[in-house]
């Protein structure tokens, strides 16, 4: 399978109070941990940022470092759904998008590999999404193929901006907690940092 790893970043991060992509975790910006996990699986990488991001030059330098395309979200003020549509439109023929939020610093290549269908799969699903251990779908850690694009555009046109709405429109494969609970640090793989308290709590974790 041909993959474009599309990292969603450069948003407003209102709850964090600053652009969380650049928060330092173990001496590296959080977004670089996500890039490291995705790079071995993808033929191409893209970083999707919003038009008004305050640090466009910093993102341009990051994209150059990782030989990634820097994409401007075509739908400002539409949240992650606009970034997903932007990434899907950037996909080449027969290429799927591995959509990842920049605030998932504990992702691993081994975990992301589980989202990718085996070559012998007879009926691959247009959308593959993991659930965290509480059963909540994590839409910003998923595999989206071209079949998702018209439905995502439909949701935007109807101003229905919750990405989870796609699950009702396209055939969706779910990676459940029991499918990956055996992995090292499984409980932290989908842990994200949305507020300063999230970040501080994780930094104090004895398992770091």
C-alpha cells in the first residue's frame, strides 16, 4: 500500500495556550516523535497547517528537514476535518493517507503498522480507526483512502465538522484495544496532550 503520512499541526491550540507541536518531550518537539513513528511506513510525508499559524517559517524548516510537503489547510475554521480533506486531495493515485495528530508523541511504528491492511486482504476498508482502551474512536490516528474524500467533503458542505461522522458514511474497520493491548506501553500509545495540565501530568509519569 502506498501511504502519505499527513501530520495535522499548526492549529490554534486554544486549550494549550501555545502551539503544542513544539512542546519539548525528551529533548525533541512533540511533532517529531509522531514523524519518527510514521516515516518507516510512508512513501511520502506531509505536514498540514492552518493559514494563520504564527510560525510558518518554523514549519517550513521542519518540512525541509523531514523532506515533507508543507500543506496549508484549505478550510480555515473547520477543525481537523478540513485538514483531512486537504491531505486526501494531496494523495496521488492509489495512495492512502495515514492521518495523525501532532499531539500523539507516544505512537510507535509497530502500532501504526496494525492500521495497514495485509496485502492478502480481499476487501480493504476505506477507513481504519483505532479505539483507545475506553472504546473511544481516535479519528486523528487513522488510515483514510480516496473513498473517504467525497464523504468528508459532504460533511464540510453541510457544516457537520465532527470527523467521527465519517464512520456512519463509509465502511470502517476498527482496531480495538484488545488488538494492541499486547504492545509495550499500549495504554499510552493514543495519549495526547491538549492542555498544559495534560503535558505536566505526563512529564511526571514514572513510566517515562
